C-alpha cells in the first residue's frame, strides 16, 4: 500500500508542477521523489530506534521474508529494529525463515544480517514451530504490506502461522511498518484482496522443476494476521498498542503524526 | 521407531534360525523379512479402511511429507487413508505441503496422489495457515515417526505448526501409523531425541547454493506434536482417541492387538 501512496504523491506533485512554469516538470518530480526517499530513510531510522526499545538484552529474535535495506530506501522496518537493537548489543542471534517460495529470507535477509555481523540461524519456514516450542525465541518481528484500520495485517505468506505459534508460546509478535502502510480506508483483513503468484514459483526453482507433474498450485503472496495476535505495531512516530482500531483512528486523524 | 522394531525382529529371527539347522539362515531371515513386509502391507490396508471411516463425503484434506506407498511396504499410512477415502468417492481435493527442505510433498506425495487421479493442490508449507483460515480444509492427516506412551507424536518437521493451526480452526488432526510406531517405553515427547539434518539440505538445492554465505542452520528432522492437538491416532487395529495415555496402555498390554 505504501507504493501506491508514493505514486499518489507523485501524481499530485505532477499536477502542482504543471501550474508552476518556473520549474521544469522533471526537476519538480525528481524533488518529490527524493523527498519520499528521504522520508523513508528517516522513517526506517525512527522505526529502528523506537522498536529497539522493545527488545530486551540478550534477545534471540525471529523474522520472516525481507523487510530490510533491500526492501526500503533506508535500513528497513523489521530489520531496522533488529540491526538497531544489535548495535546496542541487545541481540544474541536471529532466526531467519527461508521464506518459500522466493527465499527472501535465505537470500536477502540472511545476507543483510550477516553483513552486520549478526549471528544468523537459517531455518525452513515450518521449523519456526519447533524453535518457538523450545523457548528459543524472545520476540518475532515482521514487516507489513498493508495494515487495516483494525490492525489486521497482510504480510508475506507464512506470517500468520508465525503469529499463531508466537501467541501459543507467549512470545511477543511485533509488526514494523511506516504509517504509509496503514490503510485506514480498509476496515479489516477480510477486505484485503490477496494477490496470487504464479504456480512456477512453487513448482520450479532456478528453472528446474521440483514438483511432480499434474499438480495444481495455490500460491497466495500474502496472508492475513488478525489483530488479536499482534503485540504492537511499530511505526516511525509511535508504537501502536491494542486496541488497534482506536490507536489507528487516533493516528489517522492526526495525519500520521500522532505522538 | 518401526524400522528398529523390524531390525529387532530380524535379530530374534536370526537367533532362532541358528538353533534350527534344518533351514538355511538366509532362507529363514528372508521368510521373516517377507512376513514383516506382508504385515506392513496389511497394516496399511487396515489403516486405510479404518481411517477412511473418519472422512466425510466431499472432504478436502491436507497432508504433510510422504506417508505413502513410497515410504511403506503397502499403500501408506496417511496416504492409505486418503487413497482409500478417495476410492470411496469421499475426497474432493488434497492440499499437499511441499515439505521443505527435502520436498517429499512436492516430489513424492504429489506424484502418488496424481497417479491415483486425485486433485492435488500443492502449497508451500507456510501457506497451510492461509488455507486453514479460509476454511478450505476438512481434515489434516499425517504419518508419524514415533508416538510416545501419552500420544505425543514425533513426525516430519512442520507437523507441529499444522496441528496448532488445525486446532485454532477446529479442523480434526489425524495421525496414521502402525502400532509398531507406538513406543510405549517413551513416556512423552520430551524424551524423544530429535535428529538434526545437514545444513546443506537447507542452504543448497540440487547442488546449487540458495542461501547467503555465513549463516548457521538449524535443521531438525522432526518436531513434536503434543497429544492435546491430536484428534485421533489411526492404527491397523483401532482408532485411538484421547486420553491417549489410557488408550495406548490398553493397546500395549494387548500386544498391539487391542480391538
């Protein structure tokens, strides 16, 4: 949803630029794009700082997919929190889900965290249950693709099982996202339409078929995590706590700048 | 555990053969091996028949890993139930988890079920949460590697998250296994030691590296599903119901032949 928010800003900038002949339209749009980038860098930095306050010393964390420097203009949302907490010496290790089918966890998140000198333990997605059951995780931190007005969160497929497992093992489950990801016009997760990905992403890997012939494939890009499983949503301005409907309404009426 | 039970039978047969000079040791061992095979075929058949009674008409099922004809001497345990129910016209479709890291679901289970003419929908392991949340599944059926005296079940990594999700969505969760898988000498899942697999199984696929360099890997072969998440355990003799401690004790004292 924040991609479309950025596009809408560019569209508005374009309309405004047309009315100011003093500046070329290209320079005017470039200025707006650079401003969006600057704001995203700053939002990531503030999400990292705010979120790091939630992490206790010596924590082992778990994350899913990639919500890092490769997915944002800054240091990332979920990974912004993890790297900020790590620099403060709070992080013992990070379990990274490989995140099938596109392996953003094993390919991207692992790479970013290893580069930061963080101890990365790569697991298959379905190993998270065993790790949580063994009391091996102090907090789960994920990003978000869209957050509804009630806090229901659409994020990379596999987020919802993690949230259910975290709740069962009394492990806090944090969602990290800029306020531009909050879509107050969508009442709940039920109204979020989930994109379906190509069957090839599951049946093939690096061009090689890895599944039997003759199967159908169901490959939703995202799943919905109901608000009841979310401990807190970390934005660049504020840490939202349940009830999220109230917290998000307050955020929205303050134009995202709620303290 | 049933592999070791079979080895123990062969060891006993060997000792007995040594005392009977009339038969060659080789023929004597072959006879015992063939008997074990015959019993396994029959156990699978009976598990299939018994388990199929649990499946309602028009069911969509979900299974994990491979507990089929490629993993047993007969038609399989979990897949024995699914194929038997399918032949009775009860099965609408089967969701098959790909089962990372070794992809037994996409490679083996899918192949077996497609061959049976069953409608197979392949999903990544972490998509099961979304499928269950959409009320897309009527029952989850898995095999077992070892069942403790209280019913706690060790099975392929990823079984436990499925069980937790099935419980949340009020979907029955069935374990299918011959009585030789029940290990009454192990009080609970806590005492089951879990084998760890090679890191390469997660970091590589078909010889190609699919993960960033510098990561550690945690790759347990199995996880433990606590008995509270299991609706029933289908053996070749009886459908065990909670409380499993009592049901398994009765089974054990009857030498596995409990009605």
